[in-house]
């Protein structure tokens, strides 16, 4: 008997998905790709503070999950571009909502933390 997905259940596969989309680098990569294809260096420049190693790991994980595609062009030096898949584009709405919410409420949260810690 198949049970309906339930993220509160320990064994539910949706928890793996929540781990992926709850990662800040995932949120930023998906948001950065909303307007179309970007090269690795463009992504690295757009997402300040991400190391090449972490960006590579994030991109590989998102490619594995089917959220983006990686296309290698036979040039010297090789050119690699990343683009959201249909699944990735479908993820844009909640990702953008979270990003916008974070930007709108960051100052309040920083103030709340300072008050709490005082």
C-alpha cells in the first residue's frame, strides 16, 4: 500500500527534496538562472561569496536532481553553460518568493537577533 507523501514522516522522500531546496546555494543558483543560460564564471560572479568548489557541488547536485542542465561546448577553452529544466523553472516561483521574503525581512530579523542576544 502506497502512502501519500508526508514531509513530516521520517522516511518520506520529500525530505531529500527539502534538504536540496533549503540550501542557500541552491536558492541562489536557481534564482540566478531565472533569466536563462549562464556560464560557470557568470554564476560565480553573480553569487557573491560562493567558492568554486561549493558552486561545482551545488551545480552537480542540481543536475543530478534534474533541476538544471549542463551543456559543454567543444571549444578551446571548453565552454560550459547551465540552464534550468522545466522542473527547475517550476521551482522558480517558490524560490523567488523565499528570496524576496528574505530581502524584505532581513533588517527586522537582524534587529530581532540583536535584541534577543542583548
